[in-house]
């Protein structure tokens, strides 16, 4: 069996304190060449601080940073930023306004002027900006400036690219295309990428692996599919999408609800649990037509709800139901156009395999 490849970037138990506050708390990550890992979490959870420590512009209080298996920060070792072979991309692009595109891209290059010019021309060709080589940043659009920033970050051929929400300032119409182009270039270079974002959709679209961060700690990591479909807790479910919650008490490793029984293994009788499910997983049982809550093998028991509000959102409709069993509101998304009138009763079911049971 082949052994795991040497990680391009590995951090072990990284901690950062500011006075009594712990901002980064024993964070560990491993990224191999060509891999994109997204550090995902709300603002203030320690994502950017983690990036700054890896880049060498901030110093950890404890923990170690390795590049290609070599310790570059930890203990008595602290390699300066310019010796870490790390590229940086930020939201504001940070281009020098008084320098041309060519001079911006070639800022960190060494060699003769003709050699630097040739390297810059090659980089700009890769990002599709050759015609702007002698222009100044103010003459470029936001998307073009972002690609100049990418070319500049790639110029020293970094082994690792650290990206702190670099696409958030772009127009939505440009963002997807530029993100995809950027990652294609970085993957072709076998660059290890660590991307910070607070947007779950961006992480799902871009990442090979997601590290979900909360209050300075990584609470779950894995492939996007696994993070989405096997969340570690209720907050992880809610971070990726709206979530409906119904409460129940455990009896005999089962949680009884108006939607039927849900497995609650390992929880003592009497434990209160939250049964969490996403709006897109609720089914409207049009065949029932008021015949009552008869269980079906695949869907479970139907519960009656009354439409409170329905809105068309473009590619789907959002319908809010006031449930008869406890007066709670459950949100349901339906593909295409579905706009029932307020007051209309409908039976709802929840597939058991789309629900998550967590202790309250």
C-alpha cells in the first residue's frame, strides 16, 4: 500500500492568544499539493488569524507549522515570511496604484529587466491579461484586478497559496468564473491552497476539503459532501442552510414525533432531543388529500400543516406552514413555482434518512 504523500502544508495544535482571549485554539490541518482546503466559519472565529500565522506575519503562542515536512515555525524556529514560499491573496487585491500591471506582477521577481519582463508576460498570458501589461490598476475592472493580484501572487512560484476571501468584492456575475479560473491555475501548478471564507456556497463549490471553524476551533473537517450530509452538530446543519427543528423526548432509544419515530441510539430515556431537517427535504404529500396521517414505508408519518406564506425565489418556492400539532412553523422549499394560498391545509412528511437527531 502506498503511504500518504508528504503534506505541502501541515499545522499542528496552533494556538494564538490576545491577552486572556484565545482566538485560535489547537488548530491542526494537513494539505497536500494541488489540494484546496476551505477554512469556513463566521466572522471572528479565528480564520484570518490562522492564515497570518502560517504566512509568518503573526506569531503563534504554541504549535508547529511544517512546509513539505520541514518545520518552519515552532519552538525556537521561526522562518521569516519571505522564506516560507507562501503566496497571499486578499479581498482588496492590494495592488500598487502608482505601478503598471507589469511592475505590480514583477514586484517580487529577481533577475535582469528582460528576464523579469518575459516572466511577467508569461504570467499575464496565463490569466488572460496580456493586453493590459502596461496599463495601471485604476483602468482595470474588479475582476481584472483580481487576476493581476493572482499573477503577482504566483510570480515567485509559491508552494502554498493563502487566500483571505479574495472573491468577496467581485460582482456576482463574475465571481464564479474567476474563482474557477483561479483554482484551475493553482491546481495545475500543484499549489496547496488554503482559502478563508464565511460563505458555505463558496466553500462547497471550491473545496476538496472543508474545515468548519467555530470560536477558534475546528469542529469538523472532511469532504464537502460528508460535512453537509453528516454534520457534527445542530450549528453545523444551520451554517449551511436553513433548518427546521422539532423537539422530542427519548424513550427506548426512539424519539416520538407527529412525523413518526426517529432513532436516538445511545441517549437515555427522558433526554430531550432536537430533530433537525432542511427545508428541501420536507415532502408535501399531494396524494393524501386529507385522508389522515397514515404512515408510509419511505416517508414515515404525515403531519398536517396550514400554509402561512409562499414566495417564489427564482428556481424554487419557499412555503411556510403552521403545524397543527404544536403551532410551530416549518419551512419547505419546492422546485419551480408552487404558491398555495394562505390557509390551505396540506400533509407533510420527512424522510428519516434526511433528519439529524442531536441532544437539546
